[in-house]
C-alpha cells in the first residue's frame, strides 16, 4: 500500500490544476522558452508527463507573488 503524506496546507493531487507550458506563458505574458528556463532552473516546480511539462497552477501564482516588486 502506497500512502501519500502531504505537508499542512497542501492539496491532494486530485485537486491540483495543472497548466501546460503554453498556458503558463500566456498567463505570465512571456515566451514558452522563458517558462522552460524557469522549470529547468528549478525556479518553477513542474512534473514531466511524457515529453512535456505540467506546472501546478498554484506554483504560477506563488512565483508571480514572490516576484512582485513595489515601486516608489
């Protein structure tokens, strides 16, 4: 029996929405290559499905929130 133990605050995998690289690029208004760079550098978590990547939707929101810069 395999058991999945999640840290507090994490949602079960069946409740996670995954986005394609193209969808992430559209949300962030960047190129797909930029998204691939973020994934390969480890700045944005992703899972590999076959030959493509899927990014948890919350990871995109977290990345954008953490990258927010206030101007004076």
